C-alpha cells in the first residue's frame, strides 16, 4: 500500500517542514531532504520508503542539533551523545550525528579535556583529584582524564588549597575547635585535595593544630 503525501507546510523552525500523509501520520522533514527526494503534494511512497525517509530526516535533524550544541559550548564525544539522547533522537541518529561532527573536526576529546582542566585549575576551586572526576563526569574517558591531570602543575596544589582554607576558616572557641577543624578538612577533601595537602593546610591555617587528634 502506498503512502500519499497530502500536505507540506513550513514550521517555525528555519529549514524544517511538516509533511502530512493520507493516513494522518506526520513527519518533520529538513528542507535538504525535501529537495533531494523531490517530494511534493501527491508523492507516493511505499511504507519502507517512508520509514527510510523518517530515518534520514531524524539523522539530519540530530546532526543539526549536534552542530548547534557544539557552537554554543565545547563538549566531549560522550557529552554530545548524552545531550542528543536527551532530545529523544534514536541511538542510530545520535551516533551518525556525532560521527559527522567528528569528521568535521568539531570534536577533539584530548583538546577539550586539556582546555577544561586548565580552566578548572585557574579557577582555583578544586584539587587535581576533583578536576579528574569532573573531566570524567563530562564524558572524558578516565584514562585520558588521568593523563591530562598528570600534565597539570601539581606545585600549585598546596597554594590553591591554602587559599580555600584561609577563606573558609573562622576562629572559634576551644570547645568547638575540633569540630571546626574536621569541617575544614572535609571541605578540602570534597574539593579534591589529597590528604597530605590537607594536613599541610591545617598546620598553616589553624594555630597549634594536632592533626592526629583533631582529624583522624
């Protein structure tokens, strides 16, 4: 049985048309596909041809969405895939779109990871461990995340931690001091600093701190 195209209407989105068929089904079709398939009112397609048309339309729309996302903000390959899936594109359309974006050179996970890691380090809010976790959370493969973080200047780690600790510490009464020290240590730990750096910061910020008794 043939599917007959009975209506072609522009949508509010540029380059996108709404195709209505005699069986009351609807397909959103990009203009480039409309032209290449020479579709017009009265065109007849088999069910298989219409299914193929739908798959092609979805792939083109996923690719357009991917390019739009990359233009707005840098993303890793996995980060882009995740955002496309959130828009309810099929796995096949998502994969095809990401592959095309990669072919165009708009995705480079190594460059993305290095730029993001350097930006996070400049902000001075996190330790190297937290930066590595953040890279992984944004879709960077864990091995690449470890490699990128290992290239960062670890010598600045203590100074970043110290600045955070100095801002966070508030002098307190002797009876509340132990709890305050533990809170400060926990804060630095959440920010991704290792224990040796945390111990050093506590000795710099808290007068006569006893690391053993106050934090362990």
